[in-house]
């Protein structure tokens, strides 16, 4: 059995935004459950994660289990603690990947042939075929991201431009504190959800969040396809670009991903991006954002819009600050100025 050594905890070096994430996932409206009953806690956690077995390792400790939860389409972010030392056993997850990020305490995790002693610097990453055994200390407190395996593999296929030869497997240890892109993603998710409490209801926004999350996870964390080069094809023909351009124009009001557009073009994701850059000067997703911005502008100047945030969300812009900045750069005034002017 291989033992992974870890560096010392660095809670004192935690970025300030982590406090924002922890506080956001501790608000009453995000509370999924709170219980001092182990069976109830197991049942509630199983609804979000996977049925599992759990026992207290010290019967004299009082269980104080709490879980806060944010669901965003095929991904979710949770904060979970038990308030007592526990041991957990779980069969293979089957349909999801779990990234477990300790923000307090420590945990011992055994997955595949690796035993890991986790702390606030190192996360455990569980793949769908992984059975796992864990021990959480009394003060263990974790952020847990759940990602649909189907979503993550679809994203990978889009990047590679060909089907997978074997199931995707992520490395079981992840130095998440040192990953600038991953930390930025967590901050962005919380920022969007804070500005738009009903974010999960906006079907144009969720695919963008899912795409961003899966792309960053695949780019920042090693997996069994990390060294696989994308499929090489001949230079994209203009008709392929036109095909996707026509599709975007006809379906700008619908959710879509770069992988879906590559499928429509009949080329790899890389070839699609190259074609758009060569012929239109922008990426396909930037072309889509520009088109949606035009629709948002048209709606704001029509005199029928009720408020800026409603228009922005309707056209897939979840981050109000960025929408306002991009809008002003494009049209020379803020969205609210356009709305007031009409």
C-alpha cells in the first residue's frame, strides 16, 4: 500500500475569500440538515452523495452533524461536519466525482491502493469506481464538490475530440490550496450565488457554470488522460464555422456548450476554436456571449424591460458586475443608464 505524505496544515495562510465561502455555506437558507442522530445524518448525506455506512469512533462524544448545500445543475457544493469522530465506508460512487476539501481538522482516507492523511492543504478526490474508507476527527469540517461523471467525461471528450478508451480517473490527492485557478473558481461560484440566490433556476447560466467547473478541474488536477493529445484533424473548412454560427444565431436563447457546438461542427473542440479564431476572430463561446449581449442590449432599449438583472440572467449573464463592465465597454454606458434613458 502506498502512503502519501502531506505538508503541514496552513490554516493561518488561508486566503481571505475562503472565509467568505465558509460563511456563505453556513447561512440558514443553505442549511440542508442539522441533527444529533447518526441514522438521520447518514440518510440526509446519502441524498446528496451516496448511500454509505457510518459509525462514531468515540461514543462519549456528542454528534452535532450539519450540512449546508448549494446545488448548481450537475455540480453541487456542500459544507459538512459531524462534530464527533466518525468512520465512514462507501461503495463505488458510480455516477459522480467528489472533491473533499478540509477547512478544519484532519481525515484519513484509503482509496484504491493509497492511504492519505488529509489536512487543510490537501483534498481527496474520489472517482466513480472508487470504494473508500475514511476516518474524520471530531473537528473535521469539509467543503465537498460533487460533479456528475457524465458531465465531466462529456467535457473531456470535447477537449480530446474523440471518445474515451477507458473511464476517466482523477488522481486521489489534490493540493487545492495552491491552485490559483481552482480557488478562483470557488470564489466565482460563491460570488454568483450570492448575487443571484435563485441562480439554479436560470437554465442559460447553469451550463456555463458546469462547463467552467469541469474545464478547470480537468486542467488543474491530474487524471489518466492528462498526457493524451487532442485529435489532430485537417484545417477546419468555412462551412463548419458557418454551420455553428447559424446554430448559435438560431438558438442563442437556449443552453449550449462548446462540446455541443464541436459535435454540430463535426470536429474536435480545438479545431472548432481554431476555425472561429481564423475566420471570425473570436472563440465560439465569445461569439455566443457577444450575440447574447446584443440581445440584452436590444431588450434594454425596447422599453419593455423591468430591471437590468432580469435581462442579464435571461441572456445567461450570472455575474452582474462583469455584465455591467462588458456592457459599458461595448455600448459606452451602463445597462442601468440605458434602461433609465428609455
